[in-house]
RNA sequence: GGCGACGUGGCGGAGUGGCUACGCAGCGGCCUGCAAAGCCGUCUACACCGGUUCGAUUCCGGUCGUCGCCUCCA
């Protein structure tokens, strides 16, 4: 178990992970609002925190990874109304789609995936605590958090309360004592087809409170790592942090870890912009998976550092696919078993890179160096270290052999080509090779004779 | 305007006060009947201007440019 540090948004520094209980870590990553299929940008935190969990587990930690689903929200109501379906129906349908889409990443599931609608008791009681302690107040069936009553407000996002926009024109502003206050509970509106009982009447939770409640109920407070996209720092995480600290007198989390945005080349411009539904430039996860495959997509993500923005494009994915091919190619000549001791420093460098702010590009450096050495080696090389490294990155399947059955016609073409080669009829041999390629098989002549591989 | 971050070789992308990142692409070579794969070599990188320093891509200041947040957003 080595010392692991991560960039913490609160302090702005790379800080050492110091668990409440040695050897145990809780991770909470904010998941999607389910009003549509998730896109590649939504997938980034899922991938990053799934892999971070893998790394911590590898280092001997017992990890509880929680990724929530927001299934009550204005957008869900709006979308459902527009489509003439019940909001609960839309939410459960899209939750199922989210599960299926992320399942296709083949990274396993988080340990808990709580739904806001199934955490109502905890949400209501957390709001009650805030009302009792004077940090929140009821107004017309709504409940608001009193931002100015919490002096630390702004510490996470490094904002000064007095310098913030006053949120003019925001719906419900007339019910607030201060424009900065945000809703913990929203009274039921006639246009909404779901509502829950509360001490303040029928209604539903505000966005931020659900995460505080879900995180606390599954991980407790002051847990190790709270993550999500950098666009959530304000107001979402700022508010979560304020609510929990105000209600419980303890911080919500020890480290606040945020991933950079996925960008898309902007039409007709040199620069890029964030992938977002509101911009209309999304590439849905399931489309990306079928277009490029999960291996290339995972490689694409780990080729960049989690905190930096990444540009999603066909060129980038093609590069990732090429990198995948290089590793898989090397794997073909490895043998099961322990790796040479002299490769050990690469394994160490790999793990060290991840221990220092989860630097996956730097870790990949060791992977590729390992691959080059193995390719250069004369005898058979044991695959254990490479398998271990790839496993942490969710790419262990690159070492699995292509299981595809070679169809008889391809075998016949291969044999025919061998006969042509034996007869030194090169034009015919090359013609047969082209024919094979057309049927999806690539011939590779090696010391042990020809080999057929699925054409790439 | 406020807050945060970034500008590295053809492209992507790490990193460091002085020494080969790595991947992709290109070029030359080895291997091969030719390929493919692999290996070797190669392509004089750190936005600009000042400052600190024996020495800065790396530290400090400024300029220009880019991105994110400040409203729902992973």
C-alpha cells in the first residue's frame, strides 16, 4: 500500500489520501440526471472513478464506490411532459439505459447506485436538521438554505459571496430571503406529476440536497473522496459541502476530486467547446461504443490526465485504437506466468505514477516501455506484470486471445496461397492475400508459417 | 467583470531548474518473395516579452490566445 495523493479542489493542492480508517476509502461520484441517454462527457467520471477504485483496491484498500442517479429534476419533468409520458416512467427507462450504457464499458458496477427517489427519508431528515439549526427556512412550501448564514460558503469553488451574481429573474426568487439562497425542498407544482410528503407539505427535493443525503447514508460524513465533473464545483458541490457541514458540523468529504471536461471541435472554429446537451454537440456513449469499441474509448480516456480537458474526435479515437492495437499485438507473443524481474521497475513506475494524482498518461509510459522490451526480447516473456498494469486501467482484456473461429473458406484461401508461394507464384499468392483481406482476414507470414488474424 | 485552469516537437500528451517521456503519423534501415507485425535510427519542442539564476520549457511578473464555472450541466 503506497502513499496516494490526489488533487483537492478545496485546497487547490495535491494532497495525501488520509482515510478515516486505515485501509478503507469511500468514493462518491455524482452521476447523471436521467432524462436522456448519457454522452461521452457523462462517461468520463464514471470511467475515472471506476479506475481510481481499481487502483485503490490494487493497493490494498477496501473501497466503497457510490455513484448516484438523479431521477427527480426539472429536466425530467419537462422532457416527460413534452413526450406525454409520466416523469417516473421516463426516469426509470433512462436509468435502465444508463445502466446498460455504462455496463458496456465493462468496468464493473459501483458498489451502490442510489436513486434520489429512494432516499427521500434521509433527504427530508437532513433538511429538518438544517431548519432546526437555523441554516434553512421554510417559505411558501419551499425550503431554502441560507447562504449568508454559513460563513464558509464559497470555500470550495473559491468564490466570494459578495462578488457573485445575484441570480435575478430566477424562478421562486420572491420566496427567498436572499437571492443567493438555494432550494432544499420545492413545493409541489401542478405541472409536476410526482410529489413526496414532508413537514413542509408535498414537494420534492432540490438538486443538491439529494447528494448530501445519499452520500452520508452510504458513506457517512467526512468520507475520503468526492468526485465529479469540474462543472459541478459550483454550485452543486459548493452547496453539498455547505449543507452537510452546516447540518452535521463535519465536512462532507476529505478530498474533492474533479475531472476536466470532454470537448468537441466547434463547428468552423479552431477552438473546442464543452460537450453538453445544451450546446447540442453530444456524442452519445452507446454510439461511441459501437463506433470505436470500448477498448479504444477506455484508452482514449487514460491517455489524458483526468484533470485536463480532452477533445473527443474521430482522429483521437483512431489514435487510441492504434495504441490499443500495439498493446494487443505485444500480448500475442507473451506467455502466462511471472514477468522478468528486471521489468519490475516499470511496474513500480506505473504504480507510482498513479499514486501521484492518478497520472494515467505517465503510467501508460511504463506500459509502452514494458511492451517495447517484451517485443525486443528473444525468448518468451511472462505476462504477469503487463496483465496487472492493464487490469488497473480496465484494459486487461487486451491480453485475451482473439477467440474468433476461422471459417473454412478462409483456411482454404490460406492453404491455396501457401501452395502458390511454394510454387513461387507471387502474383497469385498476393491475389489470394487480397482475397483473404476482403473476407476479413489478414495473413501474416511468420517463422512458423502463415497466421490468420481478423483484419483491422 | 469575478474565480479556476491551460498554451510543449506534424498531431495528441506527460514531465523536469541543467540529462531520451510516451503514443500516433512521416522518413531511413533491419527482417520479409513482397507485405504485415516487430526491432533500430531519425525528424534540432517547450506562445511572446522581461526578471531571478552559473543555467529556465520548468520559478516570478507582464502581454497575447484558449477553455471551464459564475444559470441546468459529468
